[in-house]
């Protein structure tokens, strides 16, 4: 199980801006642990979201309890896989012209 859940929702407002939301609940740990996890998510998103994220969509990362112990490179590869899966699902849901 990855260290996070990624939710993506297209806004359909004509604005191509990619937005990011991060949430980590108290179940994950104390404030220090939650903030460390948010910093890791921001660093990964800063690196990958503008390349692989969906334009005009809101991306929300929800931290999971096992995510803080994960190696940063593993967390990054999981995020890449999640973005690829979202992009593939979005491509399938578009009607053919």
C-alpha cells in the first residue's frame, strides 16, 4: 500500500492551472511528523506535478500512516505511478472524435 492516496478532479473552468492540496490527519502522528510528511509531499509535487499532472485539475494528496517511514525515492516513484494511472484513466474516459 502506498504512503498516500491521490485524488484528482478536473475543474472544467477553463483555467489550465494545476492546483495541489495536501492533508495529513492526526492518525498519522504528532504535528512534527505530519509537517515532515507535508514537506516531503510538497517536494515531490514541486518536482513532478508540472510535468505529469493534469492541467486544469485539483490534485489532493492524503497522507497514510505508513508514508512517513518510506524512503523518499520510493515515495516519489509511487507518486509517478499514481499520476500515470490517473493520466491513463483520463485518456480512456475521453470520447473518441
